[in-house]
C-alpha cells in the first residue's frame, strides 16, 4: 500500500511541476501525450484508492462536481474598479494630477509606472491557507463575490498550491479565454443563435457554470496581477507594483509577458502605442492598458475618490478597425417592413471573432459613404458587439466599380418600397409580405416578448416553409396540427412537440407588457411597452387611448403616440388582438412589484435609468431589479431626460455622452 501512495505522490508532483512550467512559464517540459498518460494513471489510482485523494490533486482539474448555486462571500479587501481614460491627453492629465498632489505634500520624489494589459475577462480573487487554495471569488459587486472555487480548480493556470511559507495569501487576477479556444468553443455550437458573441461572455458563462466538468472543458486561463493584503506586502518585502508582479511569478502564478515598467509618462504612452500597433498579435482579448503608479509608498498620499484609486487608471483602446473586401450588398426585411442593407464580406478576424457580414444601415448611409461592391472597406464593432462598415478605402478602389443604387421593390414580395420625407429608411408596406410575417412571429416569440422557447428564427423559418406557422395566430393553432407536424420532415418528435406546445400555453399567462412588445408596434420598445401596460392596465384601455392620453406617459412623444394610434386603427391589428383573446391570451397588466418592497425614500425612486457595459448578470435582470426596488424607469436610449447612467465594464460611448449631458454616472451595484 505504501508503494501505491508513493506512486500517487510521485505522479502528483510531476503533474504539478509540468503544469507550472506549461501554464505559468510557457515552457513545456513534456509532450501532451506524456502528460495525459500520467493524469490518466493518477485518476485510475485515485478511483481505486479513494483514501489517498486530496483536495489539491491535479485530478481536480477535470471537474465533474455540480453545485445548486454559487454562494456569496464578503471580500476581505474590496475589489475596486479603475477610472477610465480614452486619450493620451487624459493620460498626461493623470500624471500631472499626481505631480500636483505630491508637490502639495512637499514630495519631490521620482516615481515610475507599471503598464499592464487590461484583459477582457472576469476578475477573480484567490485565497490560500498554508499555501493551499481554499476559496475563489468573482468580483461580484466589489464587496461580495460568488464562490466559484470548484470551477477555479479546473483552470490549470490557477495553482492549487503556491510556493510560500505564509499562512494566508490572497492573489487577484483575470480569468479569460484565448481567441483560439473561443473559436473552438463556438465551432462546436451548431445553432448560430446560441454561439457566444465574444470571448468575455464565453469566459463569464464558463466560470459561472454550475457543472464544473463543462468549465474544465472550456480551457479557461488566468493571469495574476495584484496582491491586495497589506500584510502580504509587508511579509514579502514588497514596495512596488513591479515587485508584486515578480513575486506573483515566484509564488507560482502566471503573469502577463506584456507587463512593462516605465520611468516616465512619455514612456508609458510610447509603450501603449507599441501595443496598439501589435494588437493583432495578442493571443487573448485585451481592451486597454492599466497604468499604475509603481511606488506603493505614495498610494496613501494620493488617496482615492469614493469610487476609484487616484494612483491608477485604465486606458481604453479605440475600437479595432480592420480591412476586408466587400463582396455584395443585400437587403433584408424586418418585422415593421424596414429595409436594412447588409454587407457580405470576405471573412476577417475582428475583436476575437470571424466576421463575414456587417450592417450598412440604410441606403442613405451607403450613398453618403460612397460604398461600392468590390471596395476594400473598413469595419469595426459598435459597442464591441455589432459589426459595422465604417467606409471604403478610396485609395484601394479599383476603377469602374458601379455606384450603389437603392432597391426600389421589396426583395421578398416585390412590393414598391416607401420612404417618408423626413426619414432615412425604406419600408415594405405590404403587411402580407412573407418576410414581415416571419420576422413578426420571430419577434413575438422572443424572450423579451412572449418568451416561447424553441420557436427560434431557425425553427420558425422551417415551420413557415411547411405552412404550419404563417401568422402570429398560427402559433396558438400549433397544437391542432400535431398529426401533420409529427409525420412531416420537420424532425419534431413527440417530446419536442409537447415542449413547444407547453411553452405556447404558458405564454398565455404573460403580463400585458410582454404582449404589447410582442405585437411589434413601430417605435414601441420593451421599456415603452412596460410604461403603457402600467398606465392603462388593459389592452382595451390602451386601444381606446387618445393622443393626449398617450402623451401623458413619460418619454412618449408625438411620434410614438401617433404610431400607437395608427396601429389600433388598422383592422388587421384589431383582428389579431381579438383572435389572441379568443385563444385565451392574457390582456391585463400583472403587477409583479411588491409595493412594500419599493424604497420610496431612495434618491433613485421612480427615476429614469440607462444601462451600458458588461455585468456579472444580464442587463434584463438588472432592469427588473431596478424596477422592483425603486419603481424605476429603465430606457435603452440615453438622452437629456435620463437621470442616471449605470456603467459596467466596457461602458463605451454612452459614458462620454452622459458626462457631456451632465447625467449622473453610477458604477456601484445599487440594485443589490
């Protein structure tokens, strides 16, 4: 038996050494085959002799534990955010502010900076007792984080043990997905709608998955950058951020090879320019560079605001722009009949994903930019999500390319397109246009509308082609066509049929705002739908509302009000609503807000919010929490009537717009 334990310990020691050299030092000592053979042998021995299994065994990397939920724990030291800067001028101002503060304290001290990549992932805090990993927490709201220890142990660049004699060590870093791994994950997802939009979302979903086996399969990585415990700094004789980065590597953590110490702000800017030019060579996503004062003895002198330390900032890169060939311009038809032009491109990598299509908005946009098929065009991601064409590269244009001409008829039904004098968009006004009908049913079934799962655009297209669903009403006749559906080539079997039928039945119980939004009334979005439902309470009251009645509601101007009136003047729309009534679809507002839970004393009570950036939870969930807690009004758009802008990571242009408009910017999680 001693021989078995000796062999297990030998395998564990080798695997840990190989992992450290591979993931932390980027210096593989053995082949993948040799590593896998040792791991498989250890797994087999531990299964046969479970008494020898330890929490720090490399086999814990494989995962397999499923938890019910992630419990929350308070951080020993808050996980703070950094203020963002967007230009070199702002970086210089940051340096000048440090000089002024030090001068006011008669500190004529030379100082330096560290510049580190701002990895676009998920922050994590790792706690070690006697060198052994005992807890891993996400950032959460900065004060409380979620316990993801089981999943963190599957990440091979997170050491299960660190090389130290200290009793208690806390290290922080960023969990992320490499571009290579992100693309590999998406390649395995066949349903286009379920593919991840970017590496950060994929990393967040993987780290916060309840099944650690799935987390292990995603091959997440981590880079460490900070030691928050002042006792650790003292015990390890650390006096600068550069010392921190060196010590983290000595402890067994992976650090970024892109980290650099700079002796002046000019050197900082030169290095950022160098990284910007070489962004395409990065193997993992970064959206900026973090600039930290190197000398920690000056931190207390500089202090912090209520939100951010004054000794560090995050410089955000401008949007990545790449060039590719425009192969074709095609037109698509939306549920309201609006024509959107789409660029078909030679596939190109942009911000971690392969792009082959990008929006061209409308005909006026294409003519204004003089974009022509065959052009080399520049594309970027708006809000780091939607690919857009910025314009053509004129000096690379070939001769005799045809000038773009807008289409005059609907590409689907052939109807003449219309364009209002004061609008830029063209519209197909044929309400019987197959494309409009299909997109209307897709919109009706979406999560924000009636939330009928399984009726995705792909499935609805198949059902439309089979003449099963060719109108919103047909959705509620689905169950009547069971025999035809099961015998058809739609590949819908009994179990799937019953699931779809159940979801359709459940949709009848939705509150009124879900139905209003699902109807697709022009200019009426999710937020306006909620405001209409709360105000009028019933569909009948809304359908009989006057222009004056509608304009009494917050943020509903004349254009939106007229659009609502026009909708209820249309006989086909009235027939649709009456048909839905006959199917048993609820027509009343269900107030899910517990009035006693609303904080009427809060400064946020009944205020108007806009949300931008990325968070640990979906924006839709934040929206509901704000509504429930403050009876707040949450809008997709930011304008002068907005009271507060809530900013997450990668806040983008809305943050700058809010500052110009004098709108209050919130970075705390006030909904918790």
